[in-house]
C-alpha cells in the first residue's frame, strides 16, 4: 500500500536538522544515538500514517484514474478496515516515539499528524496543495531540531523552507502526469491551473528558491567547504532532473521524481553530515 523506501525523501533532511542541533549544542555525545533512533522511528511512523490516510481518502479517486486504479485499495487487494488498522498502529508508534524524545515533542505530535492528514484534503479545493505537501516534509528538520534541543531555533527554518520548496517543485513535476484526469475529475493542481509548461517553470523557480535557502542556512550556521560542495551537488542534480522532463515528453517523470530526488536528499545529507563531523 505504501513504500517504506520513500521515507528517503525527508529522512536525510531530518537527520541533518538533528546533527545541526547536536553541533549547535556543543557536540554533547550523551544520548545522541538514542535520540537519532527515535527520530527515525518518528519519521517512518508519521509518514506511514500520512500515506495510508491519503490512500484511504483517495481510494475512490484512485479507482477512476488509469494511472492509480491498480493501487491496493481501489484494486481490492487490501480492505479499508486493514488500512484504518494500519493507520491506528502507526499513530500509536509515532506518539510513543515522540514521548521518548522530550515533552515539547509530545505536545506537538498531534499537531504534526494533523498537518500531515490535512494535506490529503487540499487537492479538493486549492492548486497550492503541492506547497502544503512540501510543508509536511519541511517540518521534519525543525521537528528533529526540537527533538534534540527541546526548543526551536529560527535558523533551522531555512531548512524547513528549502525542503518545502524542493518537495513542492518535484510534486508539481509528478502532477503533470495527471493533468487531463485532474481537469475532468474537478481536482485542483498547478498543472491544471497553469498548464504543463507554466507548471514546469514554477517547479524550476521553487528549486531555485530551495538553493537560496540552503545558502542562507549554511551561512547562518557557519558551515564549511564540504557543505558548500553538497549544495553545488544538489544544484547539479536538480538541473539534471529538469532536463529529464519536458512539456512534450513526460515519459521520464518517474526517473525525475523517484531517482533524482532520492539522490538529492541522500547526497545532501552525506556532505552536510561530513562537514559537521569534520568541524568537530
């Protein structure tokens, strides 16, 4: 019903936020690996809840869309009862994991779940649903910072903004596949509103905005050469992603969406984590 490996999109950014908080706190080693483990549990469980809820809410829509009609719920491979049980299980896991981090994480856990579930409704009333999805992933590094420090530092919001724009940009590319279906089904999306050509330009602008936010983040934390190399690598990958998709040829959308963005998040984390450990 969902793919756990897709957690790779937001998880490396969350771990980057955690390591920045660790660095800012003076590299105190006590409890580091335990907190990182609970952050991973929170990330995987929250994403499982969000994706399963989206599948339940969109089951009827997915059943009418030729691209998605063979997903587990519309195809009858899994029942809605199973899906709701799955959601309940991972909600419980998420709340337990948040409680293991600190009191503020526990208080904010229901808010995080509410934001994640709210996204599933947005395509029914706004073309900015891609931005909402981006924010769902963007809160991950801020949440990881809170998990490490018990408070929020405004500087980490540069990473929240970067992930928000990055996700919104690649989600717009992915949504171009459903341009015709969204138009007939009465759903809202950027491709439906601006057309495929206009939407791809918005995606490019969002990814440029992501790079600006990463530059501001690196400056805010005084990071070193490896971090800047990581930003350059991300820029190169995003450029290649946009070369894969053209208005007249959407055949490589999956490669742009899944493969390239998986590389973006992992390579970013490798360079920034290396910089953090190197400076230590």
